[in-house]
């Protein structure tokens, strides 16, 4: 992969983190283990009150590709990702949450697929890890906006988009579903996104987290459709029901 005019690295990885001292090292090490080495990782500490900053600085000390930005007070995951995006120098923007991790060939495989297909948005399968065990989630080879409206198949920590095609597109500033809203926004400009079926992401689910509560997540999906996209109530209800059905089937 060669440099593109206007970009100084191939991939910028955006990672928000708040009170993640026990997990952020796993995420950073999984990036440092990538077989594709032309990347920068921009971590944004969102007002942590633990040793998160010290953990990041220790792993970044010998790796100039790892960068730390800081919010003095918590502004939320969307704002943290957008701060990282503003500092990004890469053609491709990838997302990795601080409690997740990548397979070593994740970036290389996605870049190869995007180069082959010309796609502007790419995602992968993932393994959902919780207190009840690990569950591999496969994904379709392609997804259109119309299909994504009926259920989000794009795991945030698997996604990557091409700024040469799409420009820098920030995440909507919402507490939940900001990533889903971003994929729908990007697919307004693309015929489809492409996916790799194999699991290239470890998605760690914390009991009691915002995204692990299905009722709260369904309400957030409703609010996204109604408030952000201006969808009518009946159609929004249909999308929420379809989304919940897909989640229940997926497990």
C-alpha cells in the first residue's frame, strides 16, 4: 500500500478510552502486532480517573506510532473519536474500542479487500466475549444502507472507511448508536460496504455496560431513527423491531 497524496500514513486508528487501565494495553498490543505496520493509533483519554494514561504512556514510550490526546473531563465516546479524527493523518480511518482487540492480520486483510473492490467502507466478523463464553458472529459479504436499516451487522471495532473517497466524516454526538448512525451516513454515499466473514476482532462485553442492555439499546436505536434521521414513528418502530430480531437471532 503506497501513500496517497495528502496523507502521511495508511491507517489512522481511533480509540476512545475512559477508566480503561485494565484493558487498554490489550488493545494497543493487538495493534502493535499488526502485520501491516504503516499505521498510527490515536487514543483519547476521556477524563479517566484511574491509571489509564500511565498505561498508555508506558506502551507508547518506544513506539512513536502510538499517540495520546486527553479530555480533562468526560465528553463521551463520540466526542473522543472525533477529537482523534481531527488529528488523524491516515487515508483510512479504523475504529478500535479500548476493551477490544484485533487479530494480527486484520488491517492487512481489510486493505487488500478494499483495494480489490474499491469499497469505501469495510467490516469483519468478530467474536463476542462475555461472562457466558465466546460466540463467533459471521457477517455478510456486502451490506447496503437499506439492509443495514433492518439490523446493524457492522461491529464498531471492525470498521474502516476510506477518507480519499468519503472525506473525514465525524460520528454523530450521541450517547449510544453513534457508530450505527455513522455507517448509515457513509452508506448514503456508497452503493454498499464490504465484509470479511472471518472473525478478526475480539469484542469484549462488560456486564451492565450501555451497549449490553438490549432494552436501552433498542430505545437508543429508536431515538437515532427519529431524532437524527427524522424517520416517521411507524417506520422507526419497524426498524427497531427488525434490529432487535436480528440481535436475538445472532445471540
